C-alpha cells in the first residue's frame, strides 16, 4: 500500500501548523504563550496564505454536463456511475464526516479540513474538466459514487495529517460499506495531492478563532470566571463555524470571513445570555484590536460579513426547527453495498473499533 508519513509535506511558505490548534471537542483556548507581536505576525501570515485555500461553487459545473465520463481514474476497480450531485448530497456527506469524527472522538477541526479538501478538489477538478470538455465540445460529469470516493479519501488524508494515528484504507472502505475499495482510496489520494498542489495545511476558521481570542484584553482572561467566559465564546464560535462548513453557500468564503462572522454571532449570543458577558467597553476594545490586527476597517459593518452572519442565523434557525431533517438510521442491504449517500449516515461503530485495533497492532 502506498503510504505517506504522518507529517505530510506542507507548503514551504506557510508557517502555521493546523495540528497545533485547539481541538473543537474541548473548545478551550491554548495556553501557548503568544505575545502581541507574534500573534499579529501569525494572523498576518494566515491572511496572506488563505487565498490559496479558497473553493469555488462546483455543483453548477457538475450538473451542467450530461455525458457520463469519469472525472477520477479510480484505480483497479472502476466506480459505477450514478445520479448527479446536488446540495443535498454535499449536506449528507458533511453529516457523515462529522458523524465519523464524533464516533471516533477526533477533532471537529479535522472534519472541517476534510470537507475543505473535498470542496477544493471538486472545484478545481470540475472546472478544469469543464473547460477541457468545452474545447473538445464534449461533456464530463461527476456522479455521486465518485463524489463519495473523494469525500472518503478527504477524510482519510485529513486524519492522516491532523490526528495522532492513520486509518488504513481498508478501514475507510468499511466505513462506506464497501462502496469504495482501498485501491480506489489510494489512487484517489495521489490525484488529490497533485491537484491540490500539496497545499494541505491551510489556515482554518478554528485557528483564526483561537488566535483572535488572544486579543481579548488581559483583564478579561485574568480570573477563572472570565476564562470560562472566553472558553464559552470559543465553543460558540466553533459551533457557528460548523454551521458555515455544512452550508454549500459558504464555500467561496475565506476562512477569516467565516471566523469573524462566527465570532460576532457568538458575541451576540453571549450578550443575550443570562450569564455574565463582556461589558460594552471590553467588547469595543476587543473588536478594535481585531480590526487593527487584521487590518480590516469596520468589521461589523462589512457587507460580506453581515451577509454571512445573516446566512448562519437563518441556517441555525432552520436546523433548530427541524426543517433540515434528521439523521436516519441506515437500512442495511445484503444485496449491494450502501455508501454515504444511499444510507444517509452509515454507522461506523464496528469500523471505529477496528480502526483502534489497527492503531494498537
């Protein structure tokens, strides 16, 4: 099996390691000492690098084609074509990835990174194939089976880079109930790494939140009560970030935009809570510090951030009301393997136990 080391190559011009950020499951701020100058330098580097990690909408490119031609050479076993992709497909894939991460007790940030790999690869691959097809006056189409292969491989790569152990391709294959084979995953991994130019360690919204919260006035984090407030703000921000990640409309947004929108929504949540909250003076100082550090004028008045905040609020309201639907238990079939989309969310309990056995052996 072709395998890469756990410390996979990162961009030479990118100095921020995503694995150093705080796990979303704990939702607390790192105790890593970072002075104001270093913090500003880190955030400045992240801002300069995030442009290389932006995705573009791709479903319209996929579904404007009609001829069934594989986008991915899937190794020794070709994946059968299926129906076309839509937003619901991506939503189910996102839920599946987060479900796997939760079952295995891994970082939610790893799930977000895996989804970023998926979106970036699809946007590049679909656009390239679409342009190439236009020149030849033919069409290409990515189907659901191929999409599930890319999603599974994205999860495989993200865990390999950002978690302390590697899941074997056989385990990932079992999580899809055999829809994709280990050979499919290995072949797809090579293609994805090449297509993404080995840019696998970009700034994440979670990282932005962790560093931005270090800009809070020192008096805010001096006591245990105030630290609890900061951790609550961090947890709330991460929750808003996950809402954005699962929303296809937020794909073109940069990580900093998502992070700032999530942060402002979290500040609003805390101000409306019954518990203690930031005073208006501290809030103003904090927002001003963020604005100065990121060199963004009037963060709260930015049309893009305001639109993103409203979108997240709308999505959260729909999710709370149940209009987005609930995860259903998979219905197993003895006749054919069920994948991510066919079974809504496949239960990975047995496979996760197997994963830990692989890790221990």
